[in-house]
């Protein structure tokens, strides 16, 4: 039996070992118990507070559909936040991804710089970016759009770089051997090889940005989220329930629409 066969047999034996399964289960139980204590979980409080939740839900019925026309502008703002943030991120993430992909980067120092930028923009949550931009440019949808865009640069940049690194290098090497310039290699080999996947990732990110734009409204970035926060602060629960219905419809529509477009481009 060769070394590979021995390794496979050892792995299978470990998986089939009852003691290893018991140890894994015990580790999971300990981890969950620690999390249960760490979050100060109190299920009894949730049960005793059900009547309060039921009271709010009762006061939220029926939804105030008369708010439909006044909500059209916030709905459009929410969509615009997601569109601007996604397009802004794609325009910056794609060049960064080319520098951050080890197989196509023109220089190693540029690789590390691009990776650092991607890491920083991804590590800082979009809510924190929104607070920073609100401080810089004031309240409104613009700081929210900037926050979505900057945070999405990190998310898309990482995914784009991984797609480029995993691409088939045969066409690139063939064009390079024929004496093609770097621009020709890029336009005739790199882009056709990764474009469908990158478009699919971008559409998925738009879906995520639409959801995030709802939360950013809570820090004054406009859209439905800001209207929802205002209605909650004024105890206008019927308006809240209407805005939640609008949010649900908007998210589902964006999800189905982006899924359809991804199926068409891939």
C-alpha cells in the first residue's frame, strides 16, 4: 500500500471512529454552552415578553397603505443606493483584483498594496463607513451610497481576485507566446475567461447592497430605513408594518431579478 492509500485509509478510520465522533460532539456542546452563557441568553424573558410583542403587532394592523405615494421617493432612494454602491465598487474592485491576483499582477509590491486596500475596505463594516461619511458630507443618501461602495470594493475585490487566480491560464500563455502585448492578453484572454463569473458576483453583490441600504437608513443615510426608523420613533406602527411589507417585496423582487440575470450571464 502506498503513502496516499495509507493516508486515505487513516482518514476513513478516523471518521469511522466512535470516539472521534463523541469528541467532536462534546466540543460542539461545549462551544454552544459557552456561547449561550456569553450572550446572557434568557429564554424565560422571551416567553414572558410575548404579550408585549403581540400588543405591538396588534397596533400595527392594518398596515397604513395610504403611505404608498409618500414612500415612493424613499423606495427609489433605496434602489439608487444599491445601484450606485455596486457600480462604484465594480469600477474600483476590478483593477484592484487584477493587481491582487498572483497570476496576473505586474509587480509583487502592487500585489501587497492591492491586498491591503481590499482587506481594509472589507474589514470595516458598511455601517461604520456610513457613520464616517455622514460626518464628512452630512445626512442623506450620498454618504450611504459611498459606504456601500467602499465596503463592496473589499468584498468584490477579494472575490474577483480569487476568480482571476483560478482562471484557465492556457489562453493567456498562448497569446503571450505569440508576442501579444499585455493589453491584448488582457482583452482577449483574461476578460473573456472571467467576465461571466464577475458579472454574476456583481449582481449578487447588488442584492446584498439593497439589503444593507435598508439598515444604513438608521444612521441617516436616507431610503426606506430612515423612514422606518422615524415611524418607529413616533410609534406609528401601522406605517411601520406597511414599510416592512414594502421592504419584503423590494428584497424579494431584487433577489429574483438578480438570480434571473445571473442565470442569463453564466
